[in-house]
C-alpha cells in the first residue's frame, strides 16, 4: 500500500472512531495504515495537546473532525516517521484537508503544521 493510500485509509478509520467515540477498527487496514491508526489513537491526548497549543483561536475539540484527524495523523508522522520529509507530511495533510474538508481547511492545516514542524524537528 502506498503512503498516500495509507493516510487516506487512516483518516477514514480515525474519523469514524472519532464520530462514534469508540476504538477504531483496524481489521480491514494494511500494515502502514493500521500502524498509523493505532499510534494516533493511543497518543491522541498528547497530540491534541500539542495541536491545541499552536492553533490560535481553535480548541481541538471544536475543530472540524476531518481537520482534527488530519492534524493528528500528520503530527504523529512528524514524531514517528523521521525518514518522511517534513514537506511531504505537510503537503499530504493539506491535500487530505482540501479533499475531505472545507475550502479553508487546507490553509488552516498548513499553518498549524508549519508551527508544529518547527517545534518537532
């Protein structure tokens, strides 16, 4: 499975779990996507805290659910996949936000991740 497909599968799974307020079902996911989902879900409180610290004017729980999960996935990747270039992580997150969320989400996600990337690497 390509990294792009893994991110999309992870986003769908995390979005569903977030909406149901239940643990994600990784049964149908490939290895890369399952690792992402499991890691993000286990660390979501810590990820949310970091995201909330840099997102001015937005509390994480009030963000659109797609944006919140895109940011979680990207921050998890920044922390746990150092071989993936920062620009790729941000670009993919912006693409996901533009594809699956609002017209303004791409810029929002880009801004938050730019701040997080500066702190992380």
